[in-house]
């Protein structure tokens, strides 16, 4: 089950991978802001998509 975390502001994919990661860890990796649009990332509005594998 791949996990995808997308910036709420610009739809930039912050994390995509097979391993499930807690969103706060992903946000921490980016110093709390989106590398693409500079929008501040917060825990709750972050969109997490979990897609089933084929
Ligand atoms: Zn962004």
C-alpha cells in the first residue's frame, strides 16, 4: 500500500513510497514548509493518499 503525502497549497508530492510514515516525520524532513511553494505545512490539513496496489 503506497502512501502519498501532498502539499495542500500546490499539490506537490512531499512523500511517496511503499512505507507508511507519520505525517509529522515527513513535515519535519521539510523543515515544516513545502519545498515547492514555501507554504507552511501543518499536520492536519496535509493530505494523505493511500492507494491500493493493483
Ligand atoms: Zn506546496
